[in-house]
C-alpha cells in the first residue's frame, strides 16, 4: 500500500486532535500520580535506586503508547464510522469490485467496442491505499488522490503500472467518479501502451466498476 493525497485539511485536524489528547493524558498522569501508583503496585518505593528512572520512563512511555495506539485505531478502523465520515467526506472504498473497460481503439469486425471484464481489489486506510486490477493483464496503483469538489462530487484519481506476460510494463492513469448511492466508480482511463506498434500513441477508453 502507498500513501494517497486528499484535497482537504481533515488529516491535519486529526493529527491536532490526537496531539491534544496525548498532552491531556500526560497531565492526567501527573495530576493523579499514576506513575507513582503503578510503581507502588509493583513494590518499588522511592528508596529504590531505579525509582526516578522508572518513574520518568512511565511518564514518557504511556503518552507515546497512547498516541501510537490511537493513531493506529483511527487509521485502520475509526475513520470509517458513519458520523466521522459525514465530517471528513472520504468514501470507504475497501472491497472487491467488478466491471469492464472498453475503448474506441479496440473494436470488433462489426465496429462495436470490445468490452473487457475486469476485477478490482481496493485496500484503503485513512492514510494509505492500494488498487489492484486484474483482467487479461495485472495492474497496481503507484500514486492516488481522492478529490472532493465544492459541489460534493468525489473523484478517485490514480496512476498505475500494468504488467502482461510477454510484454514490457506500461503506465496509465484513471479518473473515476464515485457514486455512493450505487457504489460505482466510472470514468476514463489513459495508458502509455503502444497500439499497433506505434510508439507514443497509447490507449484510452471508459472504465466502470461496481462493488460486490
């Protein structure tokens, strides 16, 4: 999985909230003398030569551990909660998707565009994402962005590398509109794959998938 960009400042707010909570934990520890009570439960009193070291270690480690655990839980799970989703606006795209791609550059003898069935797997956390596509070739995302427009439309944009047996890898780019009501992603794709041996011509077409 790789990091992905978003065009709002909600991630900055989450870091600030976690930092404030972490500082609060630090002051709570001091106010209620939690470190001293923990050492007392362990049978270590102030006469012990290690007392000051252990007290300082507890005071430092508990806030650090709290921040790490809270950040992990938010990154993996909490951001998906419906109430928070209304605030940050990011869609939960995790899961298996199926659909097709078709291109005006690929047609049958009767002139109809050839529809290629594809399956897609999206793995997403608050900070990271991976988009894997499988059809007659395999592709993996290398960079991505979720864009939320002023009108509330959501777009998934990502660059990918495609590998097909017996051929050199080539790069591509998708710009897909997300429809939450139907849970579909659809839009255009572009690739740098050579068509009919013509370098630089590339390919393009329509991309449609629905979560299953």
